């Protein structure tokens, strides 16, 4: 099974084009929500809303928030090994 990205890249008619608008079916969206819930990343938001508002809202769980921060945080560039050795020597002095 090829991924959508591979299929997109291999289509010569689409070379140089960018995806701007796309849609997911309701079933695909619901499957994603169930998967995120099963992984403990989101939960239903319990914030009180008006009686007319019958939609379901989702919020990150504490674990979901922690994981998001870990995945999205910018990492410090590691020092080259020679510089790292000098830094370690300075820290010990």
C-alpha cells in the first residue's frame, strides 16, 4: 500500500503544486478522534455551554499536553564533540 505522500509525489501532473484544500469523511474524522482517545491524548471537554450548543468539544489530557510539548519543543543543537569535551572540562573545574 503506497502512502498518500508517495502517490502525490509520483503523479507528474501534480509536480510543483501544493495541496491547499482537502476534506476528510466524517468516518475518518471519528476514527481519528477514537484513536486519540484510545491513546489517552484527548478527552471530552466538560466546559458548560449553552443548551443550544450540542456539539462535542475535545481537550488535551495532561499526558497529551506533555507529549505535544515534548514533540514540538525546539531542541538545542548539540555541541560538536571537541567543544563538548572543553565544556565538560570547564564545568568540572
